[in-house]
C-alpha cells in the first residue's frame, strides 16, 4: 500500500474524539440509560412515600418468595444436568480418537442454535401422550395424561440440556490448553491411561467446570422460552414468566412492581457472574505452553462401544426431540399416528399462507439482519479504539457493553419499556413499535460481535498502525484502510452469529412485540399457547431450517475466518 494512500487531512484529535463520542453515545443510550432507569424505578418510594416502599411491597407479596425459590431450585437442578452431560461429552470427544468427533461436537452444540421455545416445543412433542416417536413404541403417556414435562422437573431437564453446550465448550477449551509434555512425562513414569486422565488431565479442568456451571446457572435463571412453554401450563411460575404474566395481564401500569422482580434477577445473575470470575481468578491452574495434547488411542472394541454410546446419548437429547418436532409438523392432527400414509405438508402450507406468519418471517429477517449489520459496523471502531489506540474512555466503557448480554433478556426488555414508554423529545414514545425491538437487539447482541472482533484486533501486528501513523495517516484513514479490512471477517462472522441468534429470539420480543410487529419466536409461542401445536411445530421447523442454512453458509466460509469465531469449530 502506497504511503500516499494513507495520508489524510490533519484533523488532530478531532476525529478520534468524534469516534469515542459515537461509541460512548451508543453504549450510554442503549446499555447504561435503560438499566439505570430500571434501577431507579425499582428503588422508588411506595404509595405511602416510604423509602424503598415499592421494593418492600413486592418482596413481601405472597407470590414472590415461592417464585424466587422455584427459580433457584429449577436453575440449580438444570446445572447438575448440564454439568454431567457437558463434562461427559467433552471428555469423550476431546480425550479419545473417535470417528465422527466433529459431527458429535456439532450435535452437542446444537442446543445453542435451536431457540429455547423450539427446544421446549420439541420436547413437548416427544414426551406427550400423542408422541409420534414414543407412541408407536408404546412408551408414550396414556391419552389424557398431562405431559410429564409440565413441571419443575421437566423445566430443569430441558434447560439442563439446552445449557449443556456452555459446559461442553468450557471443558473442550480447557482440554485444548493441556500441554502434551505433561501427558508424556506421566507415561514415561509408567502411568497408565486411566491414571493419566485421573491425575494429570482432570484436576486442571475443575476450575473450568465450576466456572461453566455458574454460567449455566446464570443462563437458567434468565431463561424464558422453556419455563413459558412448560411452566405456565404446569402452574410452576419462575421470575421470568411472572414478569411476563404481570406485564401481559396488567400492562405498563405495573412496570414499577415488575422492575423489582427484574432487579432480583439482576442480583442473581451478577452474583453468579462474580462467583465465576472469582473461580477463574483464584483456582485456575497455570500451565506451561507446549504442544497440544493428542487424543488417547483406544482398543477397537472399546472405541466402537464408546462411539455407539455417544451416538445413542446425542441421538436421545439432540436428534429425537427434533424428529418429534418434525413429525408433529407433518401430522394432520395431534393424536393421529404418524407414518408415511398420514404425513402431510398441510401444516407447512397453512403456515406459509398465513399472513401473520409471513409477516413474522419478514419482521425477524429484517430485525435480525439490521441488528447484525449495525453491531458489526459499530464493533470495528470500538475494537480499533480499545485495542489499537488503547483509548481510556472506550476501555472504561468496555464492561458496560456486556451488561445487556449478561443480565436476563427479560430484564433488558423491561428496561427498554421503562425508558421509551413515555414520549421523548423529537421521537415520541417508542413503546409498541418496531424501533424499540431493534434498539433492544442492538443493546443485547453487540457483545456477540465485539468479542471476536476485539480478539482479531489483538492479533493484528501493532507495527502496521504505527507505520501508518508515522507515514501521516490520520485516525480515520488508519481505521478504515488498515484495521477495518483485517477485522472485517471477524465482524462479518459475528454479525452472522447475531442474525442466527436474533432470528428466533423470544425473551425480548415476548414483552416488546405489538400487533403487526410479530417475530418468529412470538409466533411459535402464540400458536402453541392457543393450542395449535401442529402449526407451532411447522413454523418452528421452518425457522430452525433457516438458521441451519445460515450456519452451513457460515461454516462454508470458515477458512476465511479467524480461528475461534465459530463455536462448533472450536469445540
């Protein structure tokens, strides 16, 4: 690149200040302001004017304590399931040279791709009395029997499977950091395969397991899709569904009371994340760098047995529910035995012919695509300022970016309602509009793009920017002509991940949607709530197929992407 192409007008610090101001405005308006508004509302005086009276009234209400205990109980139970499954799958696929490890890893991570409400819907179809999978085998509950998943145990089971990939990823990442030298030294000393695994491999993994367990707990307490589809019909309330039911039943007039419930969720989430940080800081075992540990070879018979067991487990928790969902979508009605002679595309055709469903597809594609493009564009100057220029303001703002991501989505949605409900100068009220959904997406999903872009920026040779600066390049020229081309692949991949995540999002949309602004997640939830299980399954299958198509397109471009961007390729 010629030096002349880097020259820019000498704007001095003006350009840099403008970039910093833009990033600060984005983070301040979308992250800090709504959450502060939530805190102010929750800490408001009561009707009698007593300080913190509103909080006192909500905390002493009859429904609050049982709901909090339900939330803690099912979340803790789901963590146990997540840890057992995640650790077992990670160790089996990471330690041993098995055929099909990449496919196994993809199936283990598939719950991350499938949205919560679709996961719950798939399990409802699998375990119900009209199960197209268990029914022909004589294993389905008797007709008229309540679905066993409509309970606290059912919520814990499905959430445990849904959040299992968080543990799987953490353990696989920790395994990838174990140096081969330690294993070879143990083998030279005469230790067998079992002793090496027990004494050398497993102890360094414990902090990662504990940290992932805490992260799974934080995800569980903020989950809405699973408790909504399983807990509401089962009369098992948790905090996220109680917030939804209060706002859905009484409207914004109870926003203050609901803000207190949301604050409880925030405290739980922050406590969990603080504990995770403590675990990683205090208990992580530093390891000397070396060659990556090679998988252990197994005798052919044992390898085949372990492979068969893994496929059976993954088939049960990842494949069978989705097959049940597909069969439900292709069934003429619930309870009709599914088979080649009864399979029909009528539900799919009806879904595609429904104007509301088509509108939901269009809204979700537009919202997720717009959010993906905007956050990808914002992530590049943010990473440039943070990593390359080491701007103190942007580095101080960095932790605020994660706030809408780490707190439950229900809390973010409520914060947006409180912030944009009353008319604002120029823009008026955004409540019930498409714009409010977009603002919520822009706040929540920025970290999903920013982290891989920041990682890519840290991998860029600093001498490139320094040479451009010495050559007379201004801040904007260096960012657009040096950093941006190098960061664009990570930003594009992150944007695609945002689109895949937001396409079927429900936690935000359940509280922010309005007539005409339906999203796919809302449509699946509404159809199931109305009793149209086959219609909900049809829409869910179509939406999952769309997400899988995006995942395949992204995977096809993996060689052009920085390492670590695609979660199913890093596992």
